[in-house]
């Protein structure tokens, strides 16, 4: 029998697995050359339990399962979602696909559980000339940071970070590449920029990283076998590393209100060693030339409702709960799913 476990294991051998901080409202006088955003319908099917072996279980490590959805759409370019950023209420979102598309919309809730997606739109990510960046081969958009109206998008393979005035122009903003830090060009083509985190000047005033952009590779390894990262925004870019263990690669990151950095990680193997985990790293440990590490707060395998999770973000619910939202990249495959899941951080 073809099971989800066997499907995911076989996909690991046949496909290279490639990748919303604060979403802004989208006012948008569109440039004349911009293609109009297209309204799309995203259907949602609930995922009642996270553990397929024990549906009654709700606690997993330091997290409690809140709700989940399987997302589908008849829009032909829907899928491949590699990054997600939410507003402060966890409702409006900005996402991007690894085929150079923006997706925006709103998560609808019934009580504390997600019920569906409304007001969804899609538009191509534009370059400085107003034309889709995908047309110039910059399509592998894997990472997104969004804070204070400024968006940064990381493109794998070309190893570039592109800056957008998202607060002014929304999905019609034209991107301008920022200078490439030394060493970034040497990253592996398909294990390159996978996560961008912008450390808010307002929320983290006391940290030396306030206003800095953290750029984290998926599996660009340093000489010690740890994952290469950059601190961008100071007098000169600096590097740090994240300790790599148990063959996990990094697929995204987000900041908790406390300032701790959450690392979303995954591993795939033909032999069944497939899973995801989330690590918690103190932001204070991130410094030039540092090697950082932290404890796992979640580990899950194919007995859980997992897929190719590539996006994570954090918001605070009305009742004070710290909520983690995860989204998966289906690689535009009929055998994979776009999963949207939420957990409460318990400790």
C-alpha cells in the first residue's frame, strides 16, 4: 500500500528539497508595468490531530497543538510556499513561493482554531525594472523578512537578497538587490539562503543586533561542518555559525517576543530517517564569529502530520498565548501537501 510515509521517503531520493515577521497592509498604486494582483480561492481542509498514532495527544515537547489545515487551490501557481510572515494578530499574512510569487490573504478563525483562508491574492515578485524576477532566472525565492514596511527576500541559487518597500507598494514593490556579503556567493546552489530574520529596532532596542538582518543558509557549511550565517546591517557584514547536528538542515527561523531565535529544521532520507524539529537559540548568543546552539522544543517524524515545512512565524494571541505557525512547501507535487499548522508555546 502506498502510504504517506513511503511517499515522503521516496520523494527524498527523487527530488532536491529547496525554502510572514510583520505583514503590512497593502495600499498599492501599482507601477504601470506591474501585472495586477489576482484574486484566488484557497480551500482548506482541517487536520484534527498532529499525531496520527494517537489523535488524543495534544502536547509535543514544549508545544501544544492548536489546529491545522491542508490548503489547496485551483490557481495554477499555488504551492511551493517557502516563507510566511503574519501580522501581530496572526491574521493577515504575506507568503512567497519558490517560483517567484507573492501570496497575501487572511487566516479566518473559529475560536482559537484556524478555519480557512479569505481575501487571498497572488502576484509575481517584481525586479527594479518592474518585470517579474522569475523572468531573469531569480525564481527560487526561499526566505522572507518583513518589518516596519521593509521586506527582504532571499533567492537561492543566485545567493542574492533583494529589498522591497512593501509598506508603500505591497506586492507591486520593485526589488533592489543589496550588496552580497563576502562568502555568500560560494554557498551550494540548492542549500543556500533559506531564512531571513530582521531584528526589530523597536522591539529589541537593548540588543546589539537591533536593526540587523540575519541571513541563514540551509546547508552552507563552514570548515567545522556547521551552518553558515551572516549578520547584515552593521559597518560591515559579519559571520556566525549554527551548530549542525543529526543531519538536520535549516528551513526557516523566527523571533520569539523574548528575543530567542526559533530554528525550523528538517531532514529527509530514503531509509526513513525523516523528520522536523524546532530549536530555541538565545538571540544574545548570536555574535560575530560565534557558534550558536540551543535545545529542541519540538521533534516530529512521519508518524505525525508533517511535510516539507519551510516557513515559521510567531504571534501573540488575544489571551496572551505565544503561537507558532508553520507552513509546508509541496514542491508542486501531487504527492505532497501545503500544511498550515499552529501550536501554543507552553514553556
